[in-house]
C-alpha cells in the first residue's frame, strides 16, 4: 500500500470515528477511485451512507462491494441489514441466502427476511433449519408458528406453540399466536383467554392487544373490542397500520364506516409500504359509504395487484375440445355454513354432469354439515388449505381444470394469489363474493347478471363482465325452515341485517318511514345485539335518530330463531349495502322486502331479487322513493295479506329458485367463452 493510500485510509477512519461523516465519505470515495478492484472502500462508504440515513446509496455501495468480493460474507451481511431497514426484505433474503457458510445468526436473519417478504413457505423451511441448531429456542418456535399460521397449517403451528409454552409457559408471543390459531378455528372464547394472558402483562405488546380485540369482536362484544383497540392505538398511535386496521374493524362493526374509512386513509397515507392490510380493510369499509363508487374500489385493488412468476410447469395449459365435459374448478373458503352456501350449494347440485365436471378446492378452516354437502356434490374434492399459491396452482393444473372460478372475491380467506399463476386456461370470479371487482386485470371474466351490472358499469371492473340473464347462482332454502307464519297482529317493520350495515342516513330514513306510518314500530333482530354493551350502544344510536320508543332490539341466538319472521310484516333492506341472503330468507318466510338501490352492484342485490319475483316496485332509487315505497306497502293491508300467503310459492317458481336453469346459464356462459377462445386454450383475456 502506498503512502498516499495509507494516509487516505487513516483520514477516512479518523473522520468516521470523530463523527465527520462528510470527511469520511470524501476520503472513502478517493480510496475507491484509487483502489477500483478492492471492496473495502465501497464497504466503508456503505457504512457511512447508512449512518447518514442515505439507504439507497448505501445499498448500492454494499452491492458493488459484494460483486467485487463475492466470497467475503461481511458485504452481504451489511447489505441485508440495510435492505431490511429500507423495507426491501426480499433483497436481504437473496444476499443472506447466497452466503456460502452461513452462521446461526445469518440463518435467523434469513428466516426473518423471508417472513417479512411474505414468502411464508420458504420462511418455514428456514426456521425449521434454524430449529435444528436451536431446538429449545422459544423465539424460533414462535416465529415458525407465525409463518405456519400464515399458510393455514394450524396443527403444525399448535405443535410448535405447545412446545414453546412448555419451555416458557407465560411467553406473551406464544400465547398471542395460539390465540390467533384459536380465532382461525372459530374458537373466540378460547382465544380470548389466551389473549388476556398475553395482554395482562405490565407492558403488553401490540399483537396481544389486537388479538384480544379480535376475540371480543368475534363474540359480538363490539364495545369491549373498541375499547381494547383504542388502548392499542393509544400505545403506538392511531396511524400505525396494525392498530389502525383493528380500530377500523371495530368502528365499522358499530356502523361507523365513515370514521373507519377516514382512519384507514390517514394510515395509508402515512404508511404506504403497509398498504396490503389497510387496503383490505378499506375494501370492506368503503361499500358502506353512500358516496363510494366501484371505480374507487378498483383503484384500491390496484395497490394489491403485484405480478407473480409463471413457471412453465404451472402455466402449461389444459386443452378443452368441443364435445368434451368442461371441468370447472371452484375455489372457496366458504364451503361451510355461510350466507354464500345458500347459493353455491344449489349451483353445484344443479350442474349437468353430462356437460360439466366439478372440482372443489376447499379453503374452509372449520368444516361442518354444509361442508359434507358440498363434498358430496363435487366430482373431485381437494382440501387446499395450507398449500402455497404455487403448490395449489400446480395441483389445479394437474387436475386438468379448464375454468377456475374464485368464489370469494376480496372477502376474507380468498386465494386470489393463485389466480396470478394462470393454472387453468380460463380463470374468473363471481360477484357473489363481495359485489365488487377483484382488481386482477388478468382474469378472463367476472360472473354477474344484467340487474347487478347493467350496461355502463364496466369502468368499475378490471375483469370483463360475463352477464347472465338472471341470478349469478340459484337460491335454495333450508328444508328445516318452518312454514310461513300468519300475519302478525301488530304492524311491525323489521331489519335482521348485521348492524355493521346500519348508518345515520339509514336510521333517518327509518324515522321518516315510522313518522309516515302511524302505529307502526321497528324490530331490529340480530345476534350482535346480545351483549349488554352492544344493546346499550344501539339503543343510544336509535334514540339519537329519533326512534326512541318506536324501535326494539332483539338479540338472536347463533342458530337464528326463525319465529322472529312471525312478528314482522315488512322487512326494510339496508343501504348502501343491500342484503341478498337476509332478503331471500325473509321473502321465503312470506315477509315482503322494501329496498333502496343505487348504481353499484353491492347496492342492487335487493333490486335484482325483487325484480326476479315480479316485485320490482318495492325497490326504489333514492331516500324519498325508499320511504314512499315502505309507506305505500304499509298502507295496503290487502296486498300485505296476499303477499304473506303467496310469497313463498312466488319465490319457489321464480328464476331465483330454478336450480337447473341457473346452473345451465353458468354452463352456457362458460362454454360460450371457451368456444370464443377456440379449442386451443391460448392464454389471454376473452
């Protein structure tokens, strides 16, 4: 080393030690110019730049150092550390994975980077290797369980957590993750016990508080859930993404969608890198705002649509030939007792097996009697829960599926990530899963009908609209439901919707309806009113809306007491989110529904249903029309009596309950789509 180089090196190190970043950086640059083949000056610059917070430049310096000396691990380790700080965990994982002889700390950092990058499958493998070196590490066991939960591999997660809790019985992170597993298994009471243990420490972690809030919310204890979510937000700030998402969920469940949306938007603006969870919540909340339009939701979904690789092993297609049975794959988390079951089950049952073959990919976490019914209707049944997107895509391709249909849209438990692997020649979704676009431009269609999506609404969808002449799927009532009850003695309006769909504008309309219908009252019935806190809260909202003394809250049990329909003469639909299943059950029980419709699909379920049974006049556009339709029907006692006596048969004979015809509509539409594409099954949109 020349004297000049020694002096420059000494100058650089001395400047760095005394905190003269500018001097150190300049000396480092001169060293790099004099030693272009050496990695040390670049590494030194990277350290100085990182200390200054100039992370992109630091990453570039460390990357160049790693190129010059690929066998030197310190460059990749430093780059990975900065990459994690800069929000690039995938980059960190690539460099840590390239280390020739990783140490245990490198393996731990690699696993953490993979987890942060969302590659749960690789993270599980990395934590597994680390666990071989640290078999009694509670931290590793807990981290492993978190990734197993993300993959839906709950039994394995429980095994890891049980082991962790043997080693550390009061570990808050292990207790929190076990609470999350119980929530996924629809055991909110057990989850609450675990989350309270984790949150009961003097300085509880955010995750424990949020798990507790979720457990309370799932039990219908919305006021308590809101209080816990407020506590969590108070610790980290209301804009912190996880706290904001939890708080917004609690607010939305209380019919305060406007507050929830504002909170989520502020958090998204402050933390754009944490968009996924915030956008998912916004997609749930926005339809509850009267001024939301489909284009708003489409813009949001664009933040979630990231491209995925399409290896040839997955993208290779299955060809369909004219005259061959069309193999339809249905992918859903809701093959269970769920509102969608009343539509999906009869659709599968109605398919003509001479024309189509049905393959079901079940993402259901908690199976029940409905699951068995779905299983019987499938020609091929696959439990896909716990498979990675790539694994599931490969399974779908191996099954020879011609058309893959997502049944969940953007609702909870969806597997839209699978769609990006193009595992079937034709892929699409259906509007039953949330009433909105998926935002995936690569889909070939979204199943809808002419009333949910009249001409002119295409700009709110990333997918081409495949309109059916009637309902997207048939409705099949539960055979266990009782016969229609006689007309009640008292004139009562009813609403059996989830109170999350209520809002001040709707309550104001209901007050106007009652004002115009002397002697009538309003019955609100739902399981959410069971808790004392929720009942008191909603009584306060009703009183503030001018409904004091004229509205009754009725808590329903989890099995939904059907005799409540014997107390109601007219059901009032909600707005802006219109009811589908709740409206159809009421109509089946002989109770007419008055609805208000708008232009968005989620605002038109009531209109579509009523139109298909010849009662389109009971759905009105605008608040005035809604109030007037309710008043006119309430005044027409003769019509109410006729409807009471004949609604069930009218619905039974309508297109909505014609299972074979509605399934045939779907088959015709899909076969037509395949024919338009040609028998080659080439990729691309229809």
